């Protein structure tokens, strides 16, 4: 098939998932057209059947806010017409679902019919999407999608609670390429971070408030009192200065490494002994799944879709939001004794296998085929 994928090209989970999906579909022989404003960060190598179409947003003195949504719809129209696109799959509802709707309507006027799929990722529903400045457009455009998917059962239920959705939402969980993430740690890299063989604790995110990174630091502080450890903080965002201050206040600057945004996450996950994700909400927690695939157990909050991937006492633990003491004691339980730690590691890998790319990507392919066949009965192409 010729598949158009629209996503955010940044380090966020929705863009990562969309890019990994596009690469997997290309590996299976489909031709994938990414439509976005920048080269997606995980789209690093060249493949003949992956094409990238940049959305240009011309500025004009009148525009305090250049109209990205219109530019995106026009680019979709152009890509669909000139590349014989079979379907458009948009990731993250805002503004991708409404741009897709607009593109579909324009194409219909030219007797070209293209089905659209919207995959909901989390904050497009639970945070930004429910804001009343966006909500009517979000609800309308989701309902106009020919198929809707959500990355967890929790997000599906949240969507029904938040909006009046008239269609079925199919849950297709996020996935990970277990073989790619099951890397041997690079010894030299481990040595630099943990010269005295301390445990390495990892957190990776976009450093937004919802991630509660101050809790990551506090949990680490308590863990480090009992189990000598180092904390690796990957990513960047608005909370970083606050977290740097906290690390200094707690006299932890020597124990914490802020490495910023990173491309090669497989190598970083490979050195991690534990992944911390004490977020206020996670629709799924793709980073936690990637950590598990690399053999790192996860201590997180019991929110959103995290209970769909973490089995307490098996591959990690979950605590209540803000309960730093509880999460620290879970981290200590996992890391202090080698046999227990090795069991958690093995279980983390096993659990990740349930969400392996080979199991989940066919679910998207099946959805595409059904949609394409049904849609075509109604007169596409
Ligand atoms: O976590 C973020 O803030 C980024 C966000 C995104 O849209 O890129 O991630 C969301 O989508 C990911 C991929 O489906 C999920 O794994 C994350 O849990 C979800 N984030 C939230 O729900 C806060």
C-alpha cells in the first residue's frame, strides 16, 4: 500500500511511535510517505520506499500565528494526489485530525477518496484536547476519521469520557522492536557514568510538568542512600532548570548526569538498571516499554496505561502519584539484591516481548486492509 503518515517529528512518544511504525511498514514492502514540518528524529537512515514531505509554512507580516494547519492540509492534498496514496494515518489528534478532514473534503471535490485513521496518543485527549479552545474541533475531527485507534485501553476509556465519540475506538498498544533494544551495554560508557560500579537509574522524557521529574530526583536521592547509584536524565524541556536547581540543593550534582536530547536511545537504555517514570499521567509510557526491552525494570506511578504494561513485583512496581517514599522503597527492593534484580530484568524483557513490533504492526496492517476494502466499496479510486 501507499501510506501517508502525519506526525510530530520531535522526540515525543507519538512521533517516535509513528516513525517506528512507518519504518516497520516499509520493511514489509509498503511505501510510506511522512508528512510533517521536519525530518522525524527517528528517521535517520535512507530507505528507497520511505519518502519525507516537508510541510512549509510561509510567513507573512500579517501572521502572528502562521497557519500550520492549512499548510498541512494543502501538503496532504498534494501528496495524496501525486503519490496515489491509499490512506492517511495521522498521529496525535491536534491539529492532525482536523487537517486530515479538510484534506479529505478537498480531495472528495476532485473525486479522489482517501480514508483517514487517527491514532490518539494521550495529551491530545487528556490535557490539551479537553481545553475548551480545542475541544469542539478535536471531538468533531476524531468523529470524522474513518477509523480511530488509541494506544491503551485507558486512553480509549478516557476518550469516551471526555468527548461524545460516535465510533468504535480500537486499542492498538504501542510497540517496541525487542531485538533492536536487546543490546549489550557498552562497558566504556557504563564506566564513565558509574566508575565504581554503581547502579544506573534512567529517566527519559520531554521534561514537562506532567512527568514530575522532581519526584525522579527525590526517589533517586533516597535510593542512593541505600544502594549506591547514578542517575542519567535524558531529554530536555521546560522543567530542566528547575530540576538542575533541585539537584544542586540536594547536593546531588555529582550523582546526576543531564545528557540532553539523544538520538541513540538503544545504547542508553542498554546501560540502565532501572527506569523511573513517576508521571502524573501516561496514556501508555512508550519509554518504559523501550527500557523493559533493554532489560530495565520500571518503577512508575499507577496511572493511565502504565498498569497495562507493568506487572507489580514481576517487571517493576507502581506507586501513587507523588509517593516518593513508596517508589524509592520499590526501587531499593529491585536493586539491592543481585538475584532479585536479575529476575526483574529477565521479566522486563519477557513483558516487552508481548508488545514486540512483530505482534503489533500486523494489527495496524489489518486495520488498513479492512478500511481500504470497505472504503473502496463506497467508491474510492
Ligand atoms: O509524553 C509526552 O508528553 C509525549 C507524548 C506525545 O504525544 O508525544 O506521549 C504520549 O504518547 C506516547 C506514545 O503513544 C505515550 O507513550 C505517552 O504515554 C503519551 N504521554 C502522555 O500520555 C503524557
